[in-house]
C-alpha cells in the first residue's frame, strides 16, 4: 500500500474538502467532525464530481412522523442525482447492496513521524509543528 | 459485491474509438439577468413584469408548488464560476458540457419565467416571444451548435399561430414547443390549428415535461412530495400520448412528427399495449382511427431518453429499448439539471453500434433535418 502525503490538516477547513491527484486518480478528502475521509472523486453511478456533493446528516425514520438525524455531515449527497454515500466506507445508502464509492484509508500523523516517510521531503514542505494528511492507495 | 463502478460502463465502446458525436435533444439555457430578456419585450410588458411579476395557474406566487431537490433544480457542479444561475453562461456550458462530451448539436429547451404556466395569457405570450428572440441572440448566434425551439403556448392558440409564423420566417428554429400541461388534453381539436401549421412547415412538435395547466399534476390530485410530482411527469406524458393518438392527431396530420422530451421511455410499452387492447374492444367509439394505436406511436412519435430508467437488471433496460424501438429514441442529457444523464454512463446495458448511432445521433439528425 503506497502512502501519499497530500496536505496539512489545516489546508482543509472543517466542513470543507480538497481534491488531490494521486497516481492518475482524483481523490477528494473531506474534513468532517474532526476526521478526514478520502474517496474517489467520482460518483459510481454516472460519474459526478463528489467534491461538489452536499455533506448531509443521516436521516432515518422508524415510523411515519418520527425522524432521527445522526452523523451530521458524514453522508455525501451526490451533486447530480442525489444518491447518498457514507463517507466512512463509501457505502451507498440509496442501494447499499449494490453500489459503493471506492474509499481510501486516511491517516493523520504528526510532522515528526512524517519525516520517516519516503515522499515527505521531495513532495511537500514539512513543518514539524503541523499535522499532515496522508492518503494510502 | 457485484460492481464498484469506477470505470466507463461501456468500456468496450470507448475502446472502439469510433467517432460518434452526440446530438443532445434537451439542453436548458437560463436567463442571466432580467435585463437580457426585457430588451425583447415591449415596454408595456416590461412594466407588467416589474409591477406584477409572475402569476401562475397553480397555488403560490412566483414559485412552483413543490420545493425542488436542489437549488434551481440544477447539478451542484453546474453553477458558473462567473456568477449567475446554472445554464446562464455559454462559455461555462461549452467547457463543462458541449466540448467534453463532443455535442454536435444541442436543442435548447427554455423553462425560465414559467414559460407555459402564466395565468395571464397575453403576458405569457409576451414572455414566449421574448424568449424566442433571446434564444437566437444569446445562444444560437453565439454557438451554432445550439438550436432554438419556437415556444408557443397553445392555450392562446391565435397567438401561438402568429408566433409560429413570425419565427418560421426567421427560419432558424428546429421545433415548435407546446406544453404538456395545458387547459385541455393535447389531442383536443382546439389545438389542431397548431398541429396543422407545424405539419405544413415541416417542424416537429416538441413537448417537454413540466408546466402547470391549472390542474393538479396527477390524475389523483395534488401529491405531498416533490418525488411524487416528479414521478407524475411520466404519467402526464402517458396521458398526452394517449390523447394525441386516440383523438386522431397522427391520423389527421400524417406528416407531423411529435417529440416527447424528458419523459423517459419506460412507460411507453405498457401504455401502447393497453391502448391496443382497448382499441380492439372499443374501436367503434373512435372510428376515426384506421390503425392500432401502437402503429401510430411507432411512426409519428419520438422520445428523448432522459431520465433513463434503471431497472435492477440491465437486461430489462435492454428489453425496454427493444420494445419501444431504437428508432424512436433520441438521446438527451437535461444539462444542467440535477437529473442530468451522461451519454457515457446513462445506459446501464450494452448497445449495438447500430443502436448507438441511431440513439445518440442518427434519429435526431433525421427528425430535425440536420
């Protein structure tokens, strides 16, 4: 598994996202509720760019008239047809058995640890006091 | 898991490298600023627009009765970086849609200003006339790929005919558009003068979903949700196909071509099967029909593909295409609206090369005489 250091944590504001070209693929990284999630920037349905997705809550209803909101901001609503995907694992909530966005493990590590990585010095400026976002592909 | 779809669905077709340019029969341009459209309106109606605004044949002033699924019913990635609503910036439309998808022709379908739903028919006519001029000045003149349609609200039939004549003299429009939700079903004789003129001019009659004719959007009344109202687009189209066929429009106007736009096509087989069955039982009620209803459908009507149906199994879409007939289908994207279909990925079943050529280009080329 290759590790790609793509940004400082501060490069992606809370609630925001950023797209990175990694090995020829566009990967979008979201920053939500203090966590980072990386997904292929392409809806598996018809190819819409997920960077433009709305970040919504999981809305469920055990019975008519009763609604529950949970995991606020952690579900992606596709910018075209509105399919919902779980940022954590790419799972589609529209049709959970069938369609999945490819997701990538994301790690946040301290600057000191990053210096051990093979790509840090060459690709990104490293400042030990900051944290960096790494994508594994 | 069966399919992580992060590749072109029709990879084999992409690999074929056969250059097939796309004719997109449903592209929505939008007005960037009111001033753009007002210049094509007489002062009297400019003043009316500013003073009274839009009054529609539905509940609620200046808006639709249902909240849409996304702002201005648009793709969230279609807002031009220069500002203005989706579909209002030609350069961005080129960059995002026309160029990358290699659109040879795009047929403009304007919905702005609730084009066919104005309660004040004279004002509605002024809006339609202004938008007909605006389509040429702001779109067709600037990009020859974009083809305009003559918007002619059929409930003011006299105006509709006059506007068709005016635009036909200009000679640059490819279609006459009427509304699928009018005061009466489209087959009614009050609308026939429009069909007669369309046939004489050799211009297809385009019917794009939407609008409010003063009736509830479904045959069972006012639904609760946008998802229900959206579903009803197909029901409206089925009702209008039935009306046009059974009232004898294709029998009376055998050279008239009729294009149903944005209604999809999954509903057509069952509608025509049922019409045929009923026709066999009740033909004495409609003796003006000389042939089975399905035969009129197979010769006089075309249907744009979006929003395409997505049955769980691709082979069922395959069956739908065969039942409707690849000859009847015209590709459409609906750009920049939220339910956009991408020509590369929308068909979740393989098409033969002959079918692709018909659906994505050849059929539209013949219907619109490109």
